[in-house]
C-alpha cells in the first residue's frame, strides 16, 4: 500500500463551498440555538472543515424575538458594557434588551461562541439576525434548516 496516496486535504478560500441557511428561532432555547448556529458558521458540520479558514455557511435567523430562556434568566440575566469613562459600567437586563433590540440577544450569544480573533470577526459577518418572519436574503434562496435535528 502506498502511503503517499493518503493526503490531508485542507480547505482554502477558493475551494470552500458556502451555502445560505435559514434558521427559525421561535421557541428555541438561547444557548442551544447559539451553539448550533456557531457550529454552522464555523463549518464544523462539513467534511472539509479547516480550523484556520472560513469554511462555514451564511446563516439567516428569523423570529429572534421569540427566543426562550430557561430558568429564571428573564429576571436575573444582564449584559454589561463599559463606556470608557470612569464609573461608566452599564448593565442592561434581558427584558430591556428584548424591548429595544431583540435581535441583539441572539447576536451576543452567537458571538460569544465564536473564536476571539480575526477569523471570529469574519465568521460573525456571515450571520444575519432578523426580528419577525421576514428577511432580506430571499435572492440567495436560503435552505431551511431544522436546528433540532443537528447534533
């Protein structure tokens, strides 16, 4: 048997096959949805996954305002940010964020599960989160994905 015939094939920007996927977030638990979407964005569900290449798919999430949180998180979970000034730490509850920008809750959860480097920033640009059932990516003909069937 010739051992040189077995070569590891690494994906690169030219050989990656990117698709558009549509995910409905209605009734989904936030963390479980975010981890599965991060896996789709990263490309770990594909056979030609390469860690240092953007080989994932473009993901469109609809109905982001109908997300579910487990336990008592609607009352206790909060998001922190810092303005850059002394004493400028600001906290926002999940209920306030849901009232103002409901899509931001899903975006922050998915972004937290991506790599914290330039590749993670590039992967995050492949995510589109929409409030309501309508989206602007009809021209790309996204494939509907049942997130509950993914592992």
